[in-house]
């Protein structure tokens, strides 16, 4: 066995190892920096919210939504910027000349800007939505007629989740109508129909007492902002007079407050004997004289009378029993 075997010279691999180590270090730094900034933004948001709760408790929920929305958008934007810089530096360490790459990316960006105008419009619309504070995460909104809870607000899209669990994604540039149902405060507006025979002043007193009693309870005092506002007798319906009212609540609390109010109104109306109407139909019966005439006919005479009435009705409508039988035989 030969004894002159020597270790191969691996010094030519050293530069590649150094470059690989630098690339790994750059990517690790990018990962650590993005995580650090995420935690920093979260901590800053918590400090701001704590300060606001101490000095302006009434607007804490609004600022919490605002901070969550803007903070998440900033976190995503900064993370994209960090990783873009880190990848560019890693490519340069590997040996790529990133100068022409950046220039080419600029040209491609201009071409994409002309070809993807809808994408640019979505991003610009999303930026204005964030700056103008139109909607925030955890708001309940109506976008183009579709309602739901705002789960995400990105620069390009807005994501809603409706009551049945469906997720709706809207490009920001395609939003034509936007209604925020939970900004700063909300109203539960309702129509209350009572029978025509009821004293509307008495009905108004009853619903005011029910709403005020509910507002004084600890369970509901934090959700209800102001006493019940009775707008008045709104209209005369077919079988009821309609009283319109509304109550001011904290954001997103209007539906739970409204359901509880409806339950209490029903119990109070039952106790006070106030009638809640429902569609009715009045039937008029023949007089005793007409009933005696009809009752004096035999069975055959009554059947003949019914056939004559049906024949007259068919003639008035432009049809006859003969035509009906002919059409049936032809069919």
C-alpha cells in the first residue's frame, strides 16, 4: 500500500465558503431584523393604547382599531423592504452584478405600470383608505352592498367575513360604495307597530321606561351611550300605526342591544295589554233572509245555480265552457 498519499488542497473552496457564509448571515440578519421590528411596532402600539386609555377612555376602542390597521400595514411594508434589500445584497455576494438588474427592474416596473393599471389603482386606493382612516380592522362595513367584519386591510385588497362565515375579498380600486356601521358609535333604529286602538302616548311612555330600565343595569350600561330617542309616529300602515325610535350604542353593540330591547318590549306590551297587530281578514256572512232562500233550494237546484254562476264568470273573462271542452278535446 503506498504511503505517499496526501490531503488534497481545498483552498480554492475557501472563497466560496466565505461567500456562502455571508449570504446565510445576511438572510439571518434580515429575518432577525424583521422580527425585531414587528415586536417593536407591537410594543409601541401597546404603549400608545395604554396612554390613550389613561387619558381618553372614550376613544380607546377607535384608536385601537386604527393602531391595529396601520401597524399591520407598516409591518408588512417594512418586512418587504428588508427582504428586498437582503436578497439584493445576497445576490451581489454570490457574484451577480445587481446594477443592470435594478435598471432592468425599473424598466419592467414602468411596463407593468402601463399594463397593470388596475393593480396600481388598487394600491393607491388602499393607501388613501389607510391615510384617511375610512375603515379599520374589526369594523363592520358595507362594501358595494356586501356586509361583514373587516379582517384585513392590505394595500391591494380588503377582506371581509360575513355573518355566515363567507370571506369576501375586494380589490381596493373596485370599491364604489363604502359604509362604516361601527365608527365611533352606532345606532339601533327600529319601527314598532301597534294597533290603531292603542294610545300612542302611552306606548311611547312604556318603551321609554323599558329602555331606561335596561340602560341602568350594569350589564348594559357600558353598551348604551344615550337614552332612547323616540322620533315619533312614522306612518300609518295597513293594520298598525308605526312608531320609529333609535338608541345610541357603542360600536358593534347595536345588534345585541336591539335584540334585548325587542324581547323586553314584547314582555312589557303583554303586561300592559298593548296589542301588536298582525295581518287580519274580515269575512261577511249572508243575512238570515238570504240564507233561508239558499237553504230552501234542493241539491240539484243548488248545483244548477252554481254552474250558472261559473258560466257567467267564464263569459265575463272572455272564455266559455264550450271553448274549454273543445280545447281539451283538441289537446
